[in-house]
């Protein structure tokens, strides 16, 4: 550190030689120019060593000083990534979201992750990565589509079971009654062959063999073409129909007369008479028939009518297949395995610290897990726990240990703990439950997005409760905002920000026992740009976001806080 007593002026020595005639005298002139205070202040900041050099790791072997970076920063070996290597000893990567690696069709895309990990392997900088399971930023449309009801649409059609075209002229069919019938040509000359019925209360009987793949229960109605006069079947006692297993005497069911269906006097009523099979009260066994005897005709005392094109109309009702809870659990167990396998194998020996679940605890009811049941979740939202149950965290730990490394550290990450301290107990209860399944949770991570007026008492109480869990305590995503844009932030605000950073680091060290300190990660080591999605254009960092990343008072504050802990 450069002493503040360094002279604030620099002497510039100039010699001006003026030659007059053959001899001249030299004059020496000294000029003093004040160096701007901003330059002096910046030089003092720049005189500090790298941040991580001020950390004593001997008593806190798990401590890591981290900075959040994007995959692109690492893969492209950006200036920010190189700055991070100099000052920090861990990269925080918290965009390990399902939808970033599982595409809309369910395929896996981890090229960006692999590229970043490959670049970082050259320097072997430790990485804390998350969050494997969250309810937001999930490929929800794809996941929900896997358990969508299967809708088998209905279909319908008709089968002409007898039109007499293949029957020889003069042929006849069995009848119920004393009359007769004969196959003749259509007297109108339009419909080929037809059947002429004659006699009192006489009904033809037809042996029906249904098309392959259909059964009697698929059919809803029978349609028949009819032509007859008022004397001979148009009116009478009405249409009759029956279905039996054999030809002979049958009990007929009654329907309206042909005229009531709109058939005219002695003119063809094509497709007008339709008789519902439901009126026959078919038994379940009968609905399975693929072969049977159809008896059909007009009940009249002096029949002399024509029939043609006996058609049976079928309809298959659509079906909805709903997956059972067991089927849904298995589907998402497989999806979880696919996702964790891809991430775990990519991160094997390259990522040693994982945030497995993020924000699992319900904000309003901290004794419960978050859920989407009974709600309409926003886009890209999916609650794994709603389908895998409370064991979803244990399942994920088992899988990441299987596909990555068994000795990796496992963290559960929760937010807003200082404003909602009951969530700490809820989180510990969840951790206890998870560990009862035979897995280990090494620590608790929490994000802190603070402001200049943050309630220090609440934060200290939170740290105390976290320390009492006995777990490693990791602060991820720490930032302290001024509440204003970079251009609106005053020198007083920057001093307050620095003081708050220093206070927090000191509080963390004071309250969290050395063997439980897993580290502090700065969400944004540099001030946020105007196009940032997180607190845009707000000066959160320890460096400015200008081209040269100038150190700020916050940098000095963190140095002083760390140095005091040695």
C-alpha cells in the first residue's frame, strides 16, 4: 500500500537554451503541477495485491473466494475471466438450468458447457455450479408433453351389408312370416337389383358377416332404402327390426312407419330410414358379435314394397388415456437421469461443487416444498417435486455422484433467508429428510442481493442460524447495490457501499466458524452494464465495467476485511 504522504506534486525540470550572438547564458526553470486527486486515489487502490492473497486458508480449508461468470466468458477466455483467475479461487456458474441444455424436442445440447470446461481445465480453477434442479427455466413444454393425455380421436363410417347386386335375379331370402320375396331389377332402372317383399307381416332375414376388425357394438344405426305405396307398406304398423344368432322366428322391435321418415308415396326414399340399434337393447355378449342374422322390414297386412342398400353405420368413440401417477414418476425419473447424466459426465473432475436444488422451500409456508399443484405455472416453470415427491433431491444427489464424482460437495441453495428466517428451519428439515435416504448434503448456500440500507441485524441473525446447522455455509451471488444507476451514484454512496461490503465480510467471518466457511462468491465482480438482466446499470461490483476494470472503494473494503482475519 502506497503511503498517503506521497507528494501531491511532481517537479518537471525544463532547460531552455537561447543563443544570442556568440555567447548566451542558460536559465533553469522548475514548474510544479498538481496531480488530480482521482489519479492519486486510483493509484492507492491499484497498489493493493490480488484479493485472494489476503486470505488465510490454513484454518478454513473449505473457503473459496468466488466470482460469477458466464460460460461465454470462460470459453472465450475473456478479460473478465482472466481478471477472475488473478483475484479469485473459484468460478461461480449459476445458469446450469434445464432449458439451457435440454432442447424443445428433449435432445441434449451441452456444447457450450463442454467448451467452457475445456478452456478452464487449462488453469484448473475450481467451479461451483448450479442449479441442477429449479422450478424456473425448465423445458416445461417438453416435460409436460411427456405426460399429456393420449387422445385417440373417434371415427365413423358405414358398411353396406346387402345391396343385392351379387345376388342372382329370382333369388330369395328366408323370411319371418308367411309372405315371400324375390330379387328383381329396380323398376326405375337406376339402382341395379332390389328385393321385392310381398305378403302380410313378412320380414326378410339376412346373414350378416361384418368386416374384419369390427363388431356389432361398433355400430349405432341401420339405414335402408325403401319404396312402397300407401297400400302396401308405406304406412302400416311401422318398421320392424331384430338381431339374432339364427334364422327363424324372432321378436321384433317397433319403429315408426316409412312415411314418418319422409319417404314419399311409391318413390324411392334413399337413406331416409335410419333405425337406432340402441332400441334393441343389445347385451354385452351380442355387442361382441361379428356374425349374426338381421331381420328388417315394414309391418303391413298387404306388403308389396321394395328395399335396397341395407347399410350399417358404425362409430368408434374417441378415447383419452391418462397416465397413472406411477407412470408419470417413471417418466420423470428417466428424464432426470438423462439430464443429470449429461451434466455430470461433462463436469466429471472439472466441477467439484454443485448446487443441487435451488429455492425448494415455499415462501409462504416454509415447512413445505414449493409446488405448482392447483396453479397455472408461468412459462418455463416445472416442479419436479410434484411428480418425484420429496425424494427428488436425494435422487438427484445420487445421480450427480454417480455420473460426476463421488467426492464432490453438495449444496442446497435457498434465498431470502434473512427476511424469512423460518425458511432456514424448513430447509434443514428437508436436508434431514434427504440425508435419511442415504445421501449427504455438505452445505447450505444462499444468495444475498443487498442494498445500502440492508438490515444488518436480520443478516447477522441469518448467519447465526446458518452456523447453528453445522453445515458448510456458502454465500453465493453476493452483491450490494446503491439503488441508483452508475451515473447517479454519488461518492458518498460509493463509500457506503464499500462500508457495507466490509461489514458483511467481517460479519461472515465473525459468525460462521472457520470449519464451516465454504466461501463468498460475488455475483458481479464488475458493475452491471445497462443491458444486464440483473440490476441493470447499477454499480454493484468491486471494479468498474469500463474497458480497464478500475478498482473501486469496495475492492479496498474487501481487502481490509480479509486482511483483518489473518
